C-alpha cells in the first residue's frame, strides 16, 4: 500500500493558512506526517502543483518517492475556496491500493491490516445533528440546489431525502477498490464544477467542502451497500468506530494515530509540542522547516 498526500497551494495561501498557529507549525506538521508514515509505507506520493512542490520537495526535501504535479491542471476557473478539489483529484488518480493522509495526520504505527484490506477505509464514521447547520449544512445546501435548479448525484439526493445524519471523517481515506473511490471522487468534483451549481454557491455563503467530501462519501457508500447483490456489498473499514473513539487519547495512543483537527492546528501548546517533537526526532527536517518559514 502506498501513502499519498495532496497539497493544492492556492487555497492554502488564499484562505486556510489562517487555520494554523503559524506557517512554521504548518510546515512542521507536514514534516512529521511524511517522516512518520514513510517508515511504514515507503512508497510515498505527493499530488501537488508547482508552487507546492517548490515548498515541500525543493525546500523541505520531504521523502516523497513520487511527485505528481497533477494539481497544476486544476482549472483556472475553479473556485479556490473549494480546497477539497485537491484531495478529490488525488483520490481519483489512484489505480492501486493506497491511503491518503491529510498533512495534519501522523501515523506513529502502521494501520491495522483488517482496516487496510477493506474495499474502502477511513478514519471514523461520524453522526451529527441535522438541526445544527454549523458543520454539515445538509438542509441549506439541498435547499440551494433545489431552488437554484442545480444538480446533485442521485446517491446524494436520496440520502438527504431520507434525513440521514451520518458522514465519514477523511483524515485518512483509502482502500483496495480504487475504481469505487475514483467514481466517488469524480462525482464529488462534478458537484463542485457543474455549470448549474456554480451560480448557486455564492448564495449559500460558504463553500461546504466537508459536505462534498465526507457527507457525500457516506451517501455514496450507503447507496452501494443498499443496491449491491446480497453478500457483495463492499466492506468499509474504520480505524475508529466513532468520533468519540477517534478523539479519546487512550484509543489514539493505542492505534498510534494523531489528527490535529480543527482548533488543534491553532493551539499554541500543541504547536510547541509539535516543534519539540520534530526538533528531537528529525532535526534536519526541523531546520529546513524553520528556514522555509523564515524565507
């Protein structure tokens, strides 16, 4: 199994760099993510654009075995607030078993075989309150699509119509069935790029990246499971059985998994611990991160 990362630099520079405590914290997270995972999965691959390669490969010299500049091909008309297009492009490009890691995910141990042998696997399923429109804005999104005469895949419209409140956290995503993951990723990108949808998104106020990636993934897999012949539904594996387990310190330590999700990226104490860890375990990488951030 190969380990894959993706970095579309335009959205990072334009918007979501603000999620991190500092630029050096962002770089140190990249360094630790790649350095640790490469010990378990030596075939490391980066999908990025030219600016991303200059930073992560030329300056940081992260140990990628393969670098693909496929994200240079993202259309100049693509809305850079849709940062998920970088991840979806990487998912769609895979033709052999893989695990995609977010740059804020650190694998201290290899993933368990019972997880990686699944057709599709991810970090954990997550339940949410449909009445809470702060994270998964299902109702607002579908209302915008319907009122604006937009388009959504049938897997999505059926799932939303049944008021299903389950998504899938994609801190890691991968599996053995790359054709299924490619089809899912291509449909998800079509949601973002469909000509009927583009005029709708500005009226919604935000770009619902995790809805397109994580809610639609759950919808897609649910549809596959319900329509597959008896006994032929693809097995879906999870590193953790729930969000509560994923963020339980004892469970995370047991499986050797860290995800600097949400506000953890901006936490100064966590940033200091991250810096100490990279300085101690990967001193050359640490120095390169400091130099790149200063430059």
